[in-house]
C-alpha cells in the first residue's frame, strides 16, 4: 500500500519473483472511467473506488484458495483495506511503502507511462490513513533492501 509513486509495482514484482507467487497490479483493474478521471487530474471518490476495491477483493479471495499472491494498490484508507480483506480466510500482510512528499513527487514526475498526474499526489497524501498493523518501510532504501525487510518481517 502507499501513494502513487511509492514503488508498489516495482517492489511487488520483485517480491512475487523472489517468493515465486503471482503478482497483480491494482492499476490494471481500474475502470476506463476511473483512468479517464485521474488522467484529467480529478481525484477518485470513495464511490469511484468501490467497484475497483470489490474487484481486487474478489481477486484476493480467488487467489487465497490457490496459495498466496502479491496484490499492489494504494489502499489509502482503512475502510478500503477493510473491503480488500472481506471474506479472506488467510492472513493479509500489509506493506506500507512510505516516503516524503518531495521524494515521491520527484518519482511521479519522472514516470512517463502512467495515467496518474503529479497534481493528484497531494490528494492521496491528504487522505492516507496509516495502518497500525502494516509493515512500514521507507522508500529511501534500495528495492532489494525493502524486499529483504519484507521477507524477514513477514516470517517473524
């Protein structure tokens, strides 16, 4: 979990490769309307996110019957995480990738292939609710160090 540009996709892909489990990027499950709205610089509302969160939850439930997987998405609010956890019988491990606004803003500005404009970043920071049970990791660390921390803390 984390704001746009925090490295969720990069870390998720690396983690799934190391753990040999499937990877799913929440961005790939947004509706065309949501992508259009964000591309126009408009933040999504809770209503906009509802069907997307339900789709990701359905994916998580399906995958939990097979084994494990890595699903990355912003999951900015606790109520979003509650939806994502619905009907899951296996434990969900939340990883929160954190960084300063300035650092994340620079990362978002460097991305050329993403629909999320820099102008929406502040709105994500504004609604972000930390998760007391999440493993919180600074994005100042190298991707491999982040993976090592996740693997070590997940097995504790």
